[in-house]
C-alpha cells in the first residue's frame, strides 16, 4: 500500500502534522510506503515567494485584514463556487501537482491543507477511484475545509465533528482523533530529566516563550517584560528558524537567567520542562502543549484560526490570555501562585498525544481502499 501525505508549507503546522502522520505510520506500519509532498513546491518559484510573503505580511502587519478575510470566506458555498471557477492554481502548477502525485501512484492521499483538496479529489482521486482523507489542523473547521468529495476527515474534537456534520458532511466520515502531533509527544520523560536536558534549575519556575517555526510574534517585547519580573524566574526563548532574532533576544536579558534557542526537534522535552508557555495558539503548538500538560498564556491571537483556537483553550481552562504585554507580569504571578494546577488538569483532559497513531491506524486499515472508504 502506498500513502501520499500532501501539505502546503506556509507556516509550520500543516507540514508538522504531515510529518507526524508519516512518523506514526513508519513506526507502527513499516510495510506501508508513505511519502510527503509539499504542494507549495509545485508552484513556480516567484509564485511560491509571493504566496508565502503575502500570508506572512498579512498576519504580521495587517492581522485585522486577515481576520476579515477569514470571516468573509467562512462559507462552504463560497468555496464550492470558487472551486468551480478556479479549479486549482495556475495551469502550470496544476499540471506539476498532478504529475508529482501520479509519479508516486498512491493508493490513498491525505491532505493537511485545504487549498489542494478539491483539485486532487476531482482530477486524481475520483477518476482513479482512489480515496482522499483530510486532517483539519485547528480547533475549528473553517468553511474552506468542507468538501463533499473528501472521503474521511480527522479533526481535533467532537465539537469540530459536530460542526462539520451540521454543515452537511455525513457524521461517519468525520473522526475526532485530535490534531496529529509527532509520536515523540507520547513518550514518557520525567520533569527532572527534561530540565536537565536544557541545563535548567529544578527549584525555579520555567516560562518558555515560543515564536513557532518562524519566530513570529512580539518575542522581544515579551522577553524584555519577563526580564523585569520581580521574582526569580527561568526564561527560555525559542526563536525557531529566525536566526537574526536570537542575538537580539539574548541582548535583552539582564536580570533573569535565560536561554535562547533556535529551531527545536525536542520540543516535547521543553514543554515537559516548562511550567508555562507564552505563545500564539496555533493548532499544532496548542496540541503539543496539551499533550505535555503544559498550560498556555496567550498574547494577541491573530483574528481567524488563532482566535478560534484561543476561544477553545480559554473555555476549557487550559490557557489564560492577556491583550497587552504590560499586563503580562501581574497575570503571570496569578497563574504561578494560584491557577497552574487546575490548568494542568484541564490540559490532561484535552490532550491527545497519540492522535497521529490513531490516524495512522485508520489509514493502515485501508489496505483495500475501495472497500474501506465509501467514495463520494
């Protein structure tokens, strides 16, 4: 059996979810051939840069515009009309994508981004009677994800499952597995081992500031404010692949002991070592924190998918939020002194560290894909 996992690598979450499923399949079903495809790479180079830069510019400098676009397009009917008029990207990208998929000749395709769902369904899967699955990587399913041609959805929660069902998808085609995160998040590691891994003291609280894979968000302002925290504190800043940010963060830290790190492949250990993370509520980051029972303090979620994730985490008590960095330290004191135990329990209830294995096991059960999935 051959499985192709197609992602669209703008931001880190969609690609990380694809890699998590691949790792789970390789660990538990080594007889299945699984490969990854970055659909963005099928676009001409200029289009790749334009698409990536436009998205990043919007969320960095005009988040309210992104929020407006998110709200205005949260309508499955809009996406049906859009897909009918614009079936795919440019003709060149359309052809490259289908050629790349055909070269793999998969028995089943899994998508971790919505943009290429309809194209792959119409132009590859349906003509060849090959099933198509989709992984929704946030705690809410925007209208862009809904597509009647998709045979199976994997979503974060029963609430998302109910939402898709209320919008017309058959309930049996949606499984609430959790958002797939890397299998290493299901591995046991002690708190003391994790702290020793990063050279952190055992007797002081640890607050980690995460900028995601791209080092986004006001990390400099956050860490400067934490450096003024009136009590002893250990601070870890994870700047992702933003190498220029790392020396600026180190220069800010004058009083509190701090470590500044780049892109991490052992985030599961950092989240085990931390008492709290300060972060943007991306779907993957939030799922990883929940899996490690690490409470979150959210600052200025981006309108759109991050706001939806934030609402979910706040409602269930796994996170707190501040809208101004000036409010950070008073809220941090409240969390450290009073609320962290209850927040950890909330994380435990919500966390799904084996989500990738659940998805992988379901995919592996489709060794005869036509009998496994009811084709749309």
